[in-house]
C-alpha cells in the first residue's frame, strides 16, 4: 500500500517538475518574458478557490482518488494544448496566439493545483484505513513526490530535440527542453498517466452526512476554523510565508541563466549558467532529505519551531542567491541556497498539511486541506509573486534573450521580507503543547 501511494506521489509532482522551475526561460523566448510573474501568479489565483471547490466535491460527492484522476485528465489535456501552440509557432519563435496560450495554461493549472491537496487527502485516508500513522508513514511516501519532481527536472534539463533526433546532453544547446515548449509536452503526458493510475487505487469511501446545514453541504464549514485564534494565526502566517513560495520557482532559472550574457567569459561559459534547471534540482534533493526529518522535528519541537525553521531558511535561501554567481567560488552560495530550500519548503508545506489533518474533524479534512492550499498557494503566492515581479521588472530587463539587471538588490529585498515574517511569527503564534 505504501508503494502504491508512493507511486501516486511520484507522478503527482513529476507533472509539476517538468515546467515549474524552467518555464521562465521559455516565456522569454516566446515573447512573454515580462509576464513571468503573472504565469506564476495564475497558480496562486486559481488556488484561492479551486482546491477548496475540489475538496468540497471530494468530501461530499466523489471519492478523492477519483477526483484526483479526473483533475489530471483535464490538466494534462490543456497542457498538451499549450505544447501544440508552441510547436505550431516554431522553435525559437514568438507565440502568435499569446492570449490563447495564457488561457490554456490557466485552465491546466486551475485543475492541477487542487490535486496537491487531493493527493494528501487520498494518502491520509488510505493510510488510516489500513491502521497506519500519518505522522510516521506519510513523509517517506511524500519523499517519492520530490524524487519525481527531481527526475523530470533532470530530464528536461538534459533532453534535447535537434534536427529530428532526441538526445540527452549536458552540453549547451538552445534545443534543450528547459528552453522550449517540449517541457509542457512532458508534463501533459505524465498527467494522463496519473489519471489512469488513480483509478487503480483503493476506494476512499465517503462518510454519510445527516442533518447538515446548507453551508456544511458546500464544505464552507472549514472556514469556521478561523474562529479559533490558533488556526486563524496559522492560516494568516501560511499566507505570508506563501508569498515566498513561487519567487525562486519563477525567477531562479532566468536569474542563473542570465549569467550567460555576462561579459566575463568564465561566468558565461560556466556549467551552472548553462544548466540552471539541473543546478536548482539540488533544492529538491535537499527537500527529499528534509521530508524524512519532519516526524522527528514535529514530534520533538512542535509546529511553531518547525515553521520558524522554515521562515528563517527562506531568509538564507534568498540571501545566498544575492551574493553568489555561477563561477567558483560564488557557485558555492548557489548550492547553499539550494540546500536550505529543503528546510524552507518542507518544514512549512508538509508539516503544515499534517498539522491541519490533526487539528480538523474528519468531516472537513479535505475542505481544510483545500483551505490551507488556498491561503499558501492561493492568496499568499499570488500577492508574493506579483510583488516580486514588480521588483524584478523594476531592477532588471530582457537583453539579448537574458533577464539582466541588479539581481542582488532583488534577492536582498525578498530576504528582508522573510526575516520580518519570521520574527513576527515567533512573537504572536503560541499553539498549545500536546
């Protein structure tokens, strides 16, 4: 059973890893470079309502593993449509149907984002049905999701389609998937594979509900969690920390790749500058290791300390980018930034999902997971990504296919924000000890 859930998580995040960290490079080629922030903000905008809506359906009407599969069917179809538009425009060419591309991408993301919470709900339900401990047994399962993300990052970094032939290479080539529309093809195909796989998973039977109110029938009862000071503060700081989540996903790739336009030949030809996706995959390797540490830290120190570790890890994540470069010894700071990302991401996202599952009644668990996703990847990520986009566009601009400018100032601004959030959280959030 654990193996089957691990495969589900592997595919769930492999779909995302195909394009999330390298999409910015293609958008620059496609004539949409100034809109990178909006493409990542779209993920946040749809996360404001889609995870909650799909959570309601999974709580009340359709078993969560089936909703998960159907969402991937739709998401994969629209992602393949994005690939088709890029293919029709031609390699290295600007998209003609930019509005249609944005619309198709939005629809794909709208049905993908709910699947993260649905995958959690499916795993938690099946684990409990089989008498397993979610705190102990879920993190190793979730690790396979990170492994899937890493493998597709490596694949699109090295995969190359040139002169009608496919190859894998670390050498520089503009035909690598990380720079082209082929990354959307990989994501779409994996979504369709997961759609089929979801219907092989065990049933997650819905609990019959009797005498529920109209609000409860639509899953709105999850919002009553805001009446509790502890949960209200948890969700508010989830949104604030969520403002950090998509910043490096959207801009780490273009930032590292921008060094290819450097006047310093050693920097421009460096391995890191020409393999940005491969370098940033160290972040996901760190994530995989940090997931395994969550049960120990969560049980020993509690949610507050674990989330504080995450917040201050974001300070270092941004700060190291601000002082590094792709050549030695500057690349060491890039590597350190990727290493601390595991703590920054996992100690918040994964432990937060476990915390919500433990604090909520069974009747609203799926809706509560959707609410957590809404506050982090919805409200928080949308505001944070758009704000980051304004900052980057103010200090940087596209020159010769590279996003050049005062990146150091940008990263230090982001680092300062994370520091303020961390200090504030330490002062006001006081959950009861168990």
